[in-house]
């Protein structure tokens, strides 16, 4: 980190974000250099385990097609708990409101949070509200924290991938990131693209009840998209990953918009998607089960874990080539001469 | 007469090129005693005789050495005479440091060719004939010293006849490591897509299939070619169809210079380049009446021609005046070089495979060159040239430079020598990346260097930059892309000190986080100052704007006209909904990084004049714009003003004038000429202003745009008319294929300065 100020790229979820965490935040806060790169922390408590997580939401615009900052804040935290296999129990919420935010908008956000919590079956139990002067914030920032419990003894983490595992995704990629971008910039796309923001805990619960330890890794490909998330898993598990471009589900409208905007859908954020790395013998049945669930109708098998170079993610392209998938430093930058 | 004795140490390319037999014979002719032997630094000689004879011997060593030898160091010292009889060749000594250089792969020599076609010779029609003066080198070497066990010829034990030649100091094949004959050497085979041998004589059957319009994969020196009969329009069309995504011009291998004259025009410099031992593909002006299929080089006024360079090529070309011989690869993949890999990757394109059982250790694509301003200019420096050293103006610490992202090459330095690798390609492709890693390892081994300084580009997402990040315990030095281009040209031209640099390029990551590529620099190896640049414009969609020049056209139109776009075909071709979004991206900077790229201005103009709104390979739009030029002396206005970023070239007036002419129906060729003329004029105007500011009078032209013959020649003329000394590339490509050399010298200089 040669620059002595925070750059926007430090929040991109790419290599700059990782460096901020590994070189400054974690060593300073906990003195531990190696971090548990999972969506939630797992705490031992009274002979059992608790999952604990927190997330900040600063999305612009606060209302977009398919959702708003409120349901996003609930779903995000619920999903972070679900991705370690926990059952979400309760959520805490903190609001930072900018002077001037319309009460009607705030109410709409609160209602969306309540509805999302109901859908996920989780209670919002405590919170805090602060107001900052006009210009010192951007309408509304929300932080949610969540606590979850375990109904089983499974160890699900980004480090659990095994060679041969199949990689499943519960539906098409890129919808959320594009819906937000289109909303923010007022882009009139041919087809309305809606955020996929959704709670995944019921889907995860169903999969774990039925398949238990066949599920090795669960991860939601949010910021940085499927590419960044798979790269993290490959590194954490010290395995290779093969991803098949043609198998990756993507809505035609999203594919078209990505092509027009010059964005690689593999790096676009999702808010209702999970990647499941599962034992190969259970993969077909798991996929079937996923597809029967409302949050998994577009599920697909998109790749597998290989003995390839540890940490390497290979994309097998539609024209038969192999490309290395890397984490980006920050934004997608031109590289073709 | 008094006897004297000398020790003579010779370094350079002196092994495996017939040097010791030459020394032996020369010594005997001069009546000297003593010995010669190879060691790991080169050749060491002790010679004794009369003073006169020794002098003749030394002159002969320097002036009459074998054609493939290249002497980089020559040291003579006196020794006391000893009692001795005769002159002998001693066994190699490999205990010292290993700096002896490996020669590049070289065209089959005249003596071998004569034997190849002599029915009385034991190698009559043998496709793998070679000697110390010719044949495979770099592509078959696995380790040093250069001895047969350290080549892929290790699999072929010499037969008694070959062994005798190998041991005979008077033979042209004395210690010829790849020496082979039909009894003991590699063999040809013709196989189908499953690797099953096809019945009959492989060569005759291959020729018959080509004659029938078939497409063959042919294993050569550094990889596979796809071959088709150039005179067979249907075969050419079929090859185009099977390589569907690829619109790159096909190279042609022609039987001889006479056959070449039927297809293209060339002068003496071009003839020498074409017929030289390196055998590059030379871009030559196509004769209008060449009569070949237009699908060979669509929208191109040039043909890429090369002469046969292996004995196998000579045998094949007996039956054809010209064969299409295009690199056997799919779009961005590297050229195929392993047999199983070639069959699996090319199975959908080739009908059959003409192969042999001599393994290729290192992949090497054909080199590509053209003649510019009366001397050769390398566009791709690869087979035939690599690993010949580029000599640096100043010796430096050993550096590994990892190059750019596309057209990648790497560079290792050792003292005052820089070894620029063969063309590696687009690193995003994993096969290419693997070949990149292998090449670095191989070069380190061949030259026995393990540089602790690694130079890389500033771009955070280049695969090569990432690779540099993973190397443990080395000192990493990031070099700005266009500074590296500047240094690359300076290094090959032997310049030191400070110069002005006009770096006109595709794109490179800039120190300010924007995407540079039309840069006015001053500086040298130690550093640079950005004194100005092309006006920034948005690249809507990032890389998509490079793949689709229509986007850059829109960006430049928006800059020149605002929201009211002129009714050009390129504008109307974009559906209204998309156009609105693209304009919004441009206006609001949505995934639209700012660029000062000159290459993107070329793309925009190519799209504006209606030549091309999408490209299928890098540089296609700019190339076609150059090809379209019709003679014209006109120019367009442009602004050159001092702004915040220094001297800013603003092409908006140029774009407005050019659009006016297109709408008025002026021919594309004249518009293109006037566009080029304007840029040449701008180059001179910029250089004048920079000279006023800096007092510097030497101008270096580098960057991918300077592959453009018209712009280089016209720009150079205008600059020279203003009294500038102009330096352009020759040995090393001006495009990103030459970048690693620049990175290496910049890093070497910085370390030398102790900064
Ligand atoms: Fe470049
Ligand atoms: Mg999170
Ligand atoms: Zn020869
Ligand atoms: Zn033999």
C-alpha cells in the first residue's frame, strides 16, 4: 500500500481490499495475520458453536429494481450466516441517516427490512440510529450484524474444497450488480434487470438436512462476483478450480447489458446467489434438490475442483481455450493493446 | 625464426557453428601448432608459430569465420613457446562459467541443399539434413553446453557414417550436434486426426493431398503450420472457413525468389531480408495481378512471404510455387508444438498431419519483418533471431524483465547483453502463460543467470506483473509502459543520455491511473517526464472499445461535436437504444476509463471512414486504415495547446474536418492519407515545442503505432527537415514485443544508480 490515503479501489473486493485487510486492519485489530476468510466467525460457546457476522451497506442508489438498501442489509447478513451452515437467529441493525432523507423513503426501507426478515425467519432484535449533517453521508448507510446457531456439527468453510468436488450455483449471475448500476446511472436497458437479492438460509437448510457432509464449501459471490469468490476458495483450500464458461447461467438481458457496458459478468456482484462445492457423488441429486427450491430454479453445475496448481482458477472458454481467472486490483481496467 | 605462442579467447556464438574445424584448418594452413577447444565461455585456442603466420591466423579468425558464428569478445595474450607437434582439437571443458551463446535456428545452407538434391548423396531427399552451418538450434536445445545429449537429438544415436563425420575435424559435420541421416535420424510420418499412420510415402502423400485441396498441419522448426495450396482458391477459402474467428492475413511460403516476384514487389533490402538465413516472413507490396485468392490477406495491400527454411519445406515446395503456411493456432492460443496437443487442437482444421519424431523443446513462431526507411524493422522477433543478444550501450546488473500482456516477450540481461525471448503471446491464455513460465526458466538455464532484479509493467492486472509479484526474494521494479517503449528503442539504437520520445501506442497503464498511449516524453533510462499527450477521451466499455472501434468513433465524435452527432454510417449502424447508453457511458464515465491512446484514435478514424467497426485481431483497424491510403498531400487542422497536463494534442478540429470530408464524399483513401499527414505534421510541431522547452534534439519514435510505414517515413522526413536526429526501431519491435528490453534497461539503470 504505497498510497497514504484510502482509495476507492480498497473497497472493490479485489486485491486492494484484501491488502487493506491483511496488511492493516487485521494485524492492527487482532494481531493475527492469518485471517479466517469465511463469511461469518464461528465462536465456541457453552459446548456448542455460534456464528457471528457483520456487514455495512452503502449502496447507491438506495432504491433499485428488485429491492432496496433495506432488504439488501437483511439478506446480506442472513446469507453470511447461512454460508457457514448456520441457522440465522437474530439481527442487529445500525442506521446512519443523512439530514434531509425523506421519512417516507426511510419508512419504505424499514418495511422492506421487516419483510425480508420475515421471509428469512429471523428477528431484528436491537439497533441504533444516528443522524449526520447534510453532506456528511449519502442519504442512508446501514450496518447489520447477525448471530446464528448450528443444527448440526458440519464444518463448512472456504478451506474445505476437495479435489473432485463439483461446483454448483443456484441461478444466473450478474443481475444485482447490473440492476444497481442501471438504477444509479439511469440507464434504460432494453429489458428491466432486477436485483436477485434474496435470503438463502432456507435453501441452505434444505441442502444440509438432506446432504449433510457432502457439502464442503458454501460462499455467496457478492462483491467481486463469481470470479473473485472462486479465486478466494481456490487459495483458501489450496486447490485448482475449473470453471466452464458455457455452463455458467446468465440471463440474456444481463449478458447483453454486460457486453454493451464492457463488463465481465464473472466479476459482477450478486446478492441472492451461492456457490456450493459438493462431493461429486452427491452433485446430481443436490442439483435436483436445488432446482426444486424457489431460490434455486436456475441452478447449474458450472465446474469442478481439480488437482491443478493450488490457487489457480481456470476458465474453459466457449471457443475451447483456457484462461486464468484472477482477482482484479480494483475496477476492471483495459488491458488489450 | 623465433617461435611465438598466443592464447586466444573467443566469445559469442562460436559453438555448434563449425568454429573449431574452421580454426583447425586455418591453423594448418598457417603452419601453426597448438590446440583449440570449446569451453563454457566459448572457444579457447593456443597457437604457436612464426610471428607472420600468427598474424595471418588472427586476421583469418576475425574475417573468415563460419557464417553462423558471431564474435562478441576476442582476447589475445602471449605465452612462452613450448615443444609441440601439430594442431589438434581437444575435448570440451565444461567446468568454467557457462556463457557460450546458443545460435538461433537457421535456414538450411547451400552445401546441405546441394546434397539434399544430389541423387548420389547419402542424404538425398532427407528432410532433416543439416550441418554446423545450418539447421535447428534454439528450438531443440534443452540445456548447455550445446552438445547432442542436451538437445532433443538425444533420442537418435549416430550411425557409424554420421559418427565418422561428427569426429572428423575436416568435415562440415564435425561436432554438428543435430547431425542425422536416413539411417539414424528423425523420420517423417503422415498421420490422420487420430494419430494413425497413413499408408504410402509421407511426403508424396502429403503433396497429393495438398494438390487435391486438402489442409495439412505441418510440423516445422518451432511449431506447426497449417498448409494449403495457395493457388487453390477453394482450399484457401476452406482454411478461412475452418479458422472462422481469425481474419489475420495468411503467410505464404514461396518456392524461390522468382516465384516471389510473381506475387509481390521488392527492392534489394527486402530481397536480402527475405533470403537471409533467419528467413522471416517479410511484408511485401502485393502485385495487383498476383492472381491469388483475396482471402489470403483480406483488405491488405501487402503479402507476408517467406522462403522455405527447413529441408522439408524445400521438398514440399518443389510441387508448389506457393503454399499458405499460417501459424497453427486458434485465435489467442499459442502455436501448437507438441504432437498430441497439435492433433487435439487442430483436429477440426487439418485433414492430416505431416509430422516427425524430432521433438521441439522450445516453441518459436515465425518472425515477421518489413522494410522501413531502407532498413529492416522487426514486427515480431522470434524464430531465426532468438536467442541472439541485443548489445546494450552500458553493461548492467542482471535483470529479468517480464514484458507486457499481449505480444509478450521476456528479456534477461547479462553484462552488456540482453536476451529477448521468442514471441510468447497473450498471457491471459493459460497455455501461453505456461509457455511464459517455461521460457523464463529455460533462458535462465541456458544463460546461467538468476537475476535478482525483476522488471515489470505498472499495470496491476497484467498477468506478467502478477507473476513478478509471486517471485520470492527478488527486487521488483515497476516500469511505466511508455517509458519502457522509449528505453527499448534507445537501447537497441545504442543511445545514452536524454532524448525526446514520441510514443504512439495502443494502450498502457499510466502513472496517473489513466490509460496512456499518445505520449510526449523527455528522458532516458533513469526516468522520464511526461511533457504532454493526446487529449484524454473516454473508452466506453474499456477493452470493448478496443474490440469495437465504433465505440471510439462515438467517443471522438462526442468530443468534437457534443451530443449532436453527425449522420455518419458508423453512427447509424448502432441501434438507437445502444447509442443512448454508450453516450451516457461517455458523458458520465460509466466503465469508460480515460485514454490518451494514439492507437484508439486510429481505430476511431477507421470506423469513421467506414472501414471497420469491429476488429478480430489487435491492430486490424489501424492496419486497414494504413492500407487504404491513396496519395494525397492534404492535411486537417488540429490544436496543440499548453494545458494542465503539458502540451495537449487535441484532435477535435481534425475530427470535425475529417467528418466533413466523409459527408462530402471524399474517397476513404484520401481521407486516410490526410489523417496520416496531419499526425506527421503534429509530430514535428510537438517535437519543436519540446525542443524549445528542453534543448533536446534527438527524437525517439516507439510504440505499436510506429509499425505504420507511412507515418514513420513521413514523420521522420518532417522531423529531419526541422534538424532533428530521429531514431526508430529496427532489431526490436516497436510494439509490445519489444517492451521487455526497455523494462530491463530501465531497471538495470535504476539499480546501477543505487536508487
Ligand atoms: Fe505498448
Ligand atoms: Mg459479507
Ligand atoms: Zn548445412
Ligand atoms: Zn546417420
